[in-house]
């Protein structure tokens, strides 16, 4: 868990607010089967495969898989600079991600991405820390600043479905 107490409080407020403004149908499924922010950060460690949804210039949805990392209460992911999703996100930064583990866990997030290592601009202030984390995780064999764009998804809505929190935390 890398989250500070303030980040955990912000994540919990987001989870609570998101569920409170969801439909009756979603609340009936999730309310008694969700996780706290602290539980979520204990479970979402390492690489989590995400289904990333973007939108084309014609408004057509596109979905693809990315390696996701949940750090500081936000999703981080990368893609090749030449990928279609990189073009989509540059033009339309709204995105959604889902991380699912069978019927045991579903984390659904909507938000806006920001690029952490832009091509022609200064990197985000926390890019060096993220780069260190990524190199520790994947190894220092890639040309991180030349091959891949990395993004942070700043969530404005997130909900979690987990019918058995104890089962997930015990793993």
C-alpha cells in the first residue's frame, strides 16, 4: 500500500460519492458487496490487467487491454506512442477502465487521463517517482521516455464489487 492517509480519505470519499449517485440498480448490487479504500489498496497491488475504453473521432467506442498499476488512489497505465489509443487519449482524454477478477472483484472507474511523460513538454512532477516504480517492477530494459506514453487516470467516479472481501485480502 503506497497511499497516504490523505489519499485514502480522498479515495474513500470518491467511492462513497460515486455509489451514492449511482442508479438504484447498481446500488442494489454493490452496496453490501463493496470494499473500503483501505481494503482496495491492499488488494490492487502490482500489475492489474485493465480493460481501457477510449472513443474515436467518430464517437465510436474502443476497448483494449493495458497493464494497470493502482498507486496513490489512481490508475496508471502505458501504451505505445504509436498506438491508436494514444491518439484517442490525446484528442479526447475522457476514459474508463475496468479491472475484473472473475466473479470475485470488479473495479470500475471513469475519469480523465493526463500524460505523465509527454513528447514535447516537461514531464509531470511525479514522473521520476513513477519511472523508478516501473523500472523496479518491469526492469530497466526499455527506453521508457521514447517508446511509451504513461498516463494517470484521475477518477471522477469509481465503484467496487467484491462479494467476499476476506477472500481477496487473504490472497
